[in-house]
C-alpha cells in the first residue's frame, strides 16, 4: 500500500531489484549536478537585465513615490447633514 512505511519499504525493494544496488546513490548524485555549466536568464546577459529593469521601473504603478505626491491622503467623513470632518494622513 503506498503512503505507508511498509509500502515505502516494498517500493524500495522493488526499485533495488529493477534498477540495481546503486539506484538511490545515482539518483542522489543527480541532485547536486547542474544540467549545464552555462549561465541562464539575466545572469547570461547583464545588459538585457538592465534594460528590462528600466522598463519595469517606468511602468511602475506606484505613482508619486519618487515625486512625493500621493503620500497625503484625504479621508472625508460625513456624519450628519451639516457635519463634515476631514482627516489627512
């Protein structure tokens, strides 16, 4: 039965019979090996990374962060017909 200790032991025995004594050693050694020694993604092209970051920064939705605008928000509460309270943050 899978998902139990005894099922795991049976699976281990089956794997060792099918694939040999070194099955788990070989699988374990693959974990630390890279598929390739070449750099991937932005590590391979720093100029492309710089350009992409620049574009992303220009498309930021955080308006007013660099200029200081948008830091003060005005909250208006109307309690009654003639009451008006303004809170600034």
